[in-house]
C-alpha cells in the first residue's frame, strides 16, 4: 500500500513533517516519487518506525543512525542472497547437494 506524506505523519505522532523530510533528504528513507510528492510503501513505513525506535527508545544520535541503517541493509541483502542460494541448492540433484554438503563440512584447506 502506498501512503502520502500526510498519511505517514498521521501514523507517527512523534515525527514532524520537518523531521520526515530531513530523513528523506538524508537518504534514511527513500520513498518513490509520485505525481503528488513522495509515496511511502510498507518498507518505508517500517524504516521510519525503526528510525523512531533508534532515536527515541535507544537514544542513538543522528550521526550513528545512517551507519546502523547501512549495516542492516547489508544484513538484509545477505539474507536475500542466502535464501536465493538455498533455493538454488534445493533444486539440484541429490548427488550435487551431497557433494556440496561434504565440501562445506570439511575443514578449509583440505578441500580438493
């Protein structure tokens, strides 16, 4: 579901329009740009919620927020890649899966 800036602000009574626009300007939140301005999806809303929790509940300062967001983005990206790899492995013949399992379980440097 896509939300306007006004609709997002209605969900977050602790976020001001100025703050939200600053977060967008800083790249913390990256909404799609529609004809009527920014359009926020579920991922954007979850990220706004995360920024609120970091700043309010965990007292994370503004300099640390983009670092945390970047690390989380990397983590989620790696999880997506791992899921893709796991799916590809499941589609392989049993013999290939067993060979890969052996290779992964053997100590590094002892693989041929």
